[in-house]
C-alpha cells in the first residue's frame, strides 16, 4: 500500500526541487512530476516526489484525518 501525504510548497529551488511543509515538518521534495506546482500550492508527496497538485480543501481534509488518527493512537497509549 502506498501513502501520499498533502504538503504545502513553501519554497522552490533549482533543479525542480522544493521545500514543503507537512504538519509543521519541512522536507525537500522533487517537483519533476508536478512541474506546474508553485509556492503556496498543495501537493501530494510520496517517497520524496510531488505526485499531484490538490486543492487546499482536499489537503486539509486529509490532514485533519491524519491528526484524528494520531489523537486516537495517543489516547490508546495513555489507557
């Protein structure tokens, strides 16, 4: 199973690379598969590559679900 995480592009760099923000964590990713992506856009990131441009609403919906899963795991560990 593959998992792609929504991320917002915060900077573009030479070589079709970008810095993205994923829930407060920054990473460098390749934009080779999404060359039209710009700073401020949300993209799905898998294995260090942006694979699709998505809307802010779709990205936020997925990020909210990830946060809910984390909260559920954390509450299970406390019990």
